[in-house]
């Protein structure tokens, strides 16, 4: 099954993009400030993709 590996890769990519966005946002006059919305949107999309490809517990499971 390829989905768990893909989800893991997307999660790592999302975390990297989010960290980069944070770096840009917290640095006055950062050279990439104009691209900040693109980093933020790319991180959001990668987190969503990771979540969509993560195995979820069976609905029948109850504690």
C-alpha cells in the first residue's frame, strides 16, 4: 500500500513549508515576504493531502 508512505511524505513537506512560512513571517523585510501567501497555501494543501491519505480507524471501533 503506497498511501501511508505518501501521507508521511506529504506531512513532512507540509511541516517544512509551514516552518518556512513562519520564518518568512517573523523576519522583517524577508526577501521572500511576497511569496508568504503561497507558502501558507502550499502548507495547508499538503496538510490536507496528508490527512486524506492517512489510514483512519475503523468506524466500528469504540472504547
